[in-house]
């Protein structure tokens, strides 16, 4: 599973954006869930799965958000507003 290192931040991203790939509805990062996430990214992005995950992770960082397409920036802002309320 070395293709995709999964930490707390990645787990939160998957929970929010890719919840459909996890079977059994768990609230913790188990070995099975780790394997499902890794398998999904490997299947979707092949040898570029690590790069894809890095891109998704970087898009979450405020300093990189101005570089994202405007529609994605607005979506992220909207999500943050909902989270605050």
C-alpha cells in the first residue's frame, strides 16, 4: 500500500469527498479501510496515485487555493461556511 500514504488529513478528505469507496461505514482508519482507499487510488490513477493524492491534499491548503479553478474555490469556501454553522 505504499502508493498512497494515508494520514489523518487524507482520511478526512476521503471521508468528505470519497466516502462511497469505503464499505461497511467505519469511523476509524482500520487496515481494511486503508487497503480500500489505497486500492481505489491505485485503480483510478495507476502509477500516478501518489501524485493525485498530493494534489488533492495541496488543494486543501489555504496557500494553494488561489491557484485552483474559481468554481472549486467557491465550492471549498461554501463547504467551510457550512462547517462553521
